[in-house]
C-alpha cells in the first residue's frame, strides 16, 4: 500500500476506487491544486481490476506530462522510468517495471491504432479534459470504441477542473460523476485596463514592476505567444540581482521548461513569462501574483482555403479563472487582469473545442486506418464539422492517402506511420522515392517543433542551423527525424543534396507556392490568397516562395515560414498541376480577335504570351464570342443590311412567325444559325465580307416567303416623277420621305403589300425640309394644299405650284421638262 500525501482529492479516492470497481467509466471534477493528476494514478495501482495492466495518464502538454511523472516518481522515492514513466514525441522514460505511463494526448490514438485491443492497458485517465484538444477528444472517442467492442474491462476516467461533468458522463454511458471540493487559497482579483494603443509587452512589464514593488512572492505573467514573451523579457532586463526572469513556452528545451517551474532560489524572486502552457496541470511553487494579459494564440482552420493560421484571441472566462487560480495554489494571492472589469462578462464561458476549428485531415486519416470511413460513427462530445471533414477528405484524396470510398490506400498507410501532419507525412513519403527522406524528415521536424534552428522565416537557413545545433532538444529532434526516415525505408543518411526546403515543401504545399506581385514583400499564393513579408526580409525579393506557415488575416496574411524556390523546380515538380490555356480575346481598338496563351499554377500566372491570330473555325468561334460580349455593332452594317433588318422587323411585328424576329437578343442568341455560315475564318471584323450580314439575315426568311419579301415590304417606291425613293421601316408604319412636287398627278394614296398598307408620307419642300406628314394624300390635295401652296410660292418662286396638284405633272426639277 502506497503512503500518499493528504491533498484535497484524497477525500474522494475511496469513492473513486469503489466506483471503478463496479463501473467501467467515471468522471472526476476537481479544481486546480486538488492533487488529482498525481494522486489518482498512484491510488489506482492497487485496484484489483488493474492486475498487471498499465495505467495511462494523458496530459495535454509535454511539460505537464514530464512534471506529473517526476512528481509521482518522487512520491515513490524513484526516478522516472521505473514504476512511473512517460512517453512523448522526442523523449521517453519507461521500462519493463513501468506501471503508470504518462503520455501526451496524441500518443494514445497511435497506441490504439497500432494495438486496437490495448492488451497491456488497464485504465486510461484523461487529465485536464476541459482543454478539449483535438487529440483528447479523438483519443476518448477511440477509447470508447475499444471499450465497447473489444475491451469491456477497460476503465476510462475523465478528470477536469472546469467541465460540464453531466455532459461527459452521458457520453460515457451515464457514468458516475465524483466531485472534489479542493483547496484553494483566496485570490484577490484587480483590473488595470490597458490602453488600446499600448503594446501588450509594455503593459505586462509595467504591471510586473508594480507587483515586484508592492507585493511579495514570485510572479506568473500570461502572454499570448513566444514573441510577446521575448519582447517583455527585454523590457524587464534590469530588475536587480534578486529577480530572475524566466520564459516558459512550448518551443523551449525541456530542461529550460523544468527550470522555469522550479521554486525560486532562497532569497530570490522569480518572474515567469508564460503562454497558456502554464494554465493547468503544473504548479509553479512560490507564485502568489498572476498578471493576465487576457490573450491567447490559437490555431484557426479555414476549410475554404485549407489554411490553418494562428490568431490572437481573448481568453474564455474559464481560462481567466484558471489563470487567476495559479496565484492561490500555496498561499493567498493576487491576480491582476489587464482589461476592464466589465469586459469579463463578455468573454465566452469556455474555450472553443479544437475539433470545431481544427484541420481534421489527420483525424480522418487515423479514422480510416482504424477502419472507420465516417468519423461521425465514433462518439465525440462535439461532432466534427461537415465542412472541415469535406475539406480534409478532399485533401487526403488529392494526396493519394484515401481512395474515392474513403478507404486507406498503401500510400495513406505509409503516411500514417510517420506521426506527422498529413501534408508533411506526404512530403517525407514522396521524398523517400528520390532518396531524400532524411532531409524531408528533418524539415518536417523543424516545422512541427517550434524554435529549432531559430525563429527566422527562411526555412533553408533554419534547416542548416538545426543540423549543427548541439542542444539536447535539437539532438532529440534529429534522432526523431532519423526514425521518421527509417519508417519510410530510408537509411537515415543524406544522399545528393536537393535545392533544400523548396523542392521538398512542394510535396506538402503545392497550393502555397507564392509568386511576387511586383511590390517588395507582397505575394500571391496558388490558392488565391495574398501574403506579405517585411520588405527588410531577404525572402521579400524572391520571385517565388513555398510558404509553410501563415499568420494573421486570411486575405493578407503574414508569412511566418517559407523557402525560396526557382520556377524551374516548380515546373519540374508540379508539371501535372500547371494548366495551359489558350484564350481568344477581343481587342476593341483593333476590332480583331487575339489569342493569349496562359500557364497557371492555381491562381498564379507563370507565363503569358500572344499567339498569332486564329483562323478558320477557331476565328469564327472567337468572332461570335466577341459579338456576344460586345454586341452586334461590331459588325459592318451596310445600308442594305440595315434596311433589310428594319423590313424583317416590321413584317415580324405585323404578321408574326414565320417572319423572323431580328431583335438584338434573338440575333445574338442564334449567331450560329444566321451569321456563322457566311463567315470565312477571318479574325478581324474589318476582313468580314460586307455582304455577310445581309446574306445572313435573308437566310432567316423561309424559302417560300423570300419571294414575298419584296412584294410585302418593297425597298423603294416609284414616284410619278420617275424617282426611285427608299421606304423606311424603322417605325410603326412604313415611311416614304418625298418632295411634294414628285407626287403631282397622284390621286390615290401610295400603299404597299398589295395596297393593304398605306405609306406614311413625309412631304418635303424642294430643299428637303418637312412640310407635312399625312396618310391621306387626296385629302391633303383638297384641304391643306392651298395654304402650303401659298407659302411655297413665296419661298420657292422658280418652282411650279399648281392650284390642282392632282391633275398636274409630277416633277423632280424646279419646272417640268418642256416648260
């Protein structure tokens, strides 16, 4: 029997042991500092159902896993690797004697996929489940499936500080919920609202200095990310010989992380500048002041673009309470919040579960490996969103990891072995075919382990530095790269050098090839998004990049990691993705069709050039396209063509079908019927035959009506004077404009269509000025003529103006011939 220290959770341990004796699942809700992380696994060692099985304790972060294992080992008087061990991506301490194994959440899913029965595992403890990481949610869904189908004896215990216990209990089949009251010292919360124009580093540094002057004990300050931590540390560079400023973030060496959470040396004070990594699972002894920026940096996945970007957001109320609680773990403390008190109520209650905002391609690949084509078949506390699943499925199919039915392919099986994000797994697997698995694996590790090789944007430079770094974390990372390379059949030795990161990253992110836009530091990605670099960055002047990491707003994101690449490498690697398109375009100034050939990689134009003008059928088709876009006015409309169109339009209005409708919409919609047969393969409108339009319009008239066209709608009227005068058909009625003396002697009104349609007469003076309009010429002779005659005689005295025009001789001259 293990002699355990007395902590708040001790009171519920007997009930917990009894519950797990009779139930296969349970939920334990215990506040921070209750001791659940270290005491519960140790208490379960003597449970009769454990037999020889291992107790798995899942932690959301490596720092917490390592700290928990060390704390439990110390309680047993041992070192990690004996009764209590731990396993994570680049560090493992375990032996045949290990009975409690602390692992990071991502390890569990791989253990289940490799051994679906989990034959040597007796119990799985999900610690800090309220953080709702994607790996935690997926691990629990898989564990429930294993428990239900293969291992009914497998115990599952979900533990959390802030959690809707009833909801989780329902997911676990109405599992019992146990509550530990915990022990927390009082924490005073004060608010010091930050000026919106004040940088967060300045505000935190100022608050730290005030706390050091007014309060006792060490200080824990929460900032959104590594950059802000480093800038805050610079501002606190001269605090005196008795204060140690310690950064704490995920990309640090394990030893440096351990140093940050150790108690301050006697007589000294510690200021720990941390990300959300310090919110839960760990206790930093001696801290009694917490300064909270109220910000966190979280990944946001956009299914529409396939991009995951880091975004700085407000923390949830639950996170703010967790942070404040860090000040009351060992004594009464103070939490200083750098926002207005009224803003707290506006914070969302809990952090959004990662499964609702993450890239789900890795989850989908693992599900396929588990034999689950549809993740919705698993029991998730929050089901994965359909758009993100669709995007993930499309990506995996495009990478050849899944077939059309969602089943795992051999390529997908190889990718899953690599324990990498799917794009990077695809990169390593593809690079192995060219003998570059080791280089690709090193690059993959560099991208998944922040801080290796520095924090510069240029991945080629970081890769070279990483290969020569001698820190333990870098050494472990290189060993991991060798294991990854070996998993795809590589010896782990570099063969011939490739053009480093660029040619490799093309296998991972062909859609993130970026081309310079002209202005220094501005790029267009193949997926259509914009991205920027500071003009002072070396890569800002590169013609092409492959972008591995983007941050900030989606349409104008900041490039956080990239590598230069040549156009030749792009063409060689992505030839099957480069679309070549010949497009005919109309040049309005030249009134001609020009052909442009474009080579595109997604939204990027790699090359564009003009080709010789088309001819034949291609030219005719381009002419028709130009007409549809710009209208019929591009054609040359001769007087005959205009008149014919007006005549046909008038006949269609008056008689209807089969006389054709020749309106713009109808003609544009039937160009292939009436115009195309009369085109001769010319790409310029100037070279189209002048008769093409008239012949095309006439072809619309049915053959048996063509002879009636000139009868029903003649083009001209033969006046008594002998003039052959055109008839206009552009109005409601046909119109004849004629000088009045050319109609002398006419006793009947002029008509067409076998005398059934009267012409509208526009009577003109000898100077072709309008005199009168009439549709009753005999009535005009009898009525208005006398007044018109009087006026005309005075204005045009050389012309004949008879009193009786109906009996006079028509003339087109000033006087009739022979007078």
